[in-house]
């Protein structure tokens, strides 16, 4: 198998609101859109983020409609503290204030207008690799 690209698709009530949030605060660009659908990318993200409106007849599987329980969209960054301050200055409400886990992960979380949790993270120490 050869993977040619990657995306995460999120089922939300208002795809445009979520897309505008990622464009405004995280520098994503809109690649394509239609009624109930927006696809976004960044050259350095490694995957596209797609928002699909809840209730679209074309959304499959039926059992996943409107559900993203426990999902975090995570982006690793070079300077977590600078990103935290930048987003605060932009008026973004923090869901989880910045903190550092004992294993070296420094992170914070925000929620977009649809409640999608976006986490920025920086590894302060290299994580242990289990072989």
C-alpha cells in the first residue's frame, strides 16, 4: 500500500465556523468547499482537516454521525509558549491552560465554535521509545 495523502474528517453542526477558526488562528487554507463540506490544509500539517455538516445524507457510516467523542486534533509546534501567548492575544478562550506533563509534553487546548478540541504540544524532552 502507498498512502498518497491523509485527512481527518469531523462531523460538526457548522463546518464554516470551524473552518474559519482554523484559518484565522492556525493559518490553514481552504482547498475546496461545498454545501456542508470544507477541506483545509497547511503545507506543514501532514494532513487535511475536513469539516462535514452533521446530518449530511452522504456521511458514512451512519453510526458515526454527529459523534467525535474524545477526539483531539493535535499539532506539534516549535514554541508552545509563544503560540499560547499569540492565541490569548487573539482572544481565543483556553479550554485547558498550558501545562507540562511529567513525561515532557507541554501543551494547551482550545475548542473551536463547534466544540472540536485543538491541542498544541511541544515535547520538552524526547519521549522514551519502546521497542
